[in-house]
C-alpha cells in the first residue's frame, strides 16, 4: 500500500514553457501511475495551455487544497484499500473541487459508490485522452454554473422569493414545490423585469428548439405555475397574459388594485357631482328680487289670466 506523500516532494509540475493560458485554461492534477496514459494526456494538456501536475500517491487533503486545482483526475487503483475512505474525505473537505475518477474496469456497484461519495464523473480505462479532457471540461462547466447561481441574489416579487441557487421558489418560507421546468419558467419570466415574453421565445429558451405551430406547452406550464402561485399567495397576481403575444411577470397586489379602483370611482363621482352643481347654478333663476319686481311680475300674470266668466 502506498504511503501518503507530500505534494512538494512528489508532485511534479509540468507545462509548456512560455505557454500563455487562454480564457479556458485550468489547473489540473493527475493521480495515476500509468506512464503511457500520463504521457499522452500530458501532451494534450500542454497543447491546451493547461497547468498540470502528476501525483504518485494519495496526497493529503490540505496539500491538494493548497494547489488550488480546477479538477483532479484520479485512478482509484493507485490508492489501494484506502481508496474509498480517501475519496470520501477529499470530496467532503473540498466540495468545490471537480473530481473525475479514471480507472480500470469496475462494477456498477463500485461506480455508484464512487459517485455517491462525491466524484463528479467516472471513466473506465482504456479511454481516449480527449474524452478525459472533455469530461473534465464538463465538470468544470457545471461547477461554474453552480457558482454563478450561488452568487446571484434571490429575486423578490410580492410575497415570492426565487432562489436560483436552489432551483426553487418560496412564499413565506414555504416551498412552492415546483418542477424543474416550472422553476425555469418562473425564473425566465421574473428575469425579464416586466417585459412581455412571446410564447415562441419562452419555448425556445426552455426547450431549446423552435416551437411547432399549435403547440400549447407554454400555456400549459404557465397555467400550472399560475395556479401554484395563486394558491400560495392569493392576495397577489404575478403572471399576466397578453393575448396573442405572450406573458409578463409583475407582482401586483389585489388589495392595492381594489383600493386604487375605489379611489378612482370616488374621484369620478365627486367630479360628476361638481359638474351637475355647476350646470344647475347656470340655469336657475335668481332669487334676490326686490318687492317692486315681484309686484310687476304679479300684475303681468293677472293681466294674462282670463276672467272667470269669460266665454
């Protein structure tokens, strides 16, 4: 059984002199003793401009942490009986480290165990170095996405809190129990910041290809999401339909809408009453006559009246 070694003694750095790492460059360590595999893989890594080093044995976790690696490629056969314990300890201590197991033929139970202990991927030898590199890139890409989501602040709208790092939305701390597709939909709509998204755009961004004419998938998922939102937050409306176009996400309080409607109605009634009063004042007869005016009016009225006995 191989004893633990210090990275400063047995870790051999290897890189192309003068190579300038590009935007996609990474720092990789390979824990393996297969000289042929290491030689071919190293050439590929050199061409990419990646920093890489070869480890001959199970390096302590703190030493690996100090290397600031993007990913570790490990052959568990090199670790012997302590392989599982070492893998579990490493993945537990460095959850941000991408771990790709690249080892000889194994059983399904062994692969499942390795993945459950924290490995991000499992490759069976013999394998092509390009596949190993592609798997490492895939692991790093997924971890960057998770890291980016973790840095994004929760989206708040009305009573809803959208947590992109958890792929879930909450109302008063209670999960809305959304499916993956429903969460992607609410995240997409909320990120538009009140802009109307057309059905075709929603479909292409969620499903990855153009929407077929007559497909109602977007409407179905919007209806399901809207029902969950209204059940959990009944005093708010979030998803608004623009018929013939698409959907818009904006938190609107029903209490505020009702209060606004009442104030508008009161204002309209007051304006109507004022207009009526003004009209009445313009058409009414003045009442400040003097007694002479009243007498003349009474006399003229008597002159117009016929005598009682007239034929």
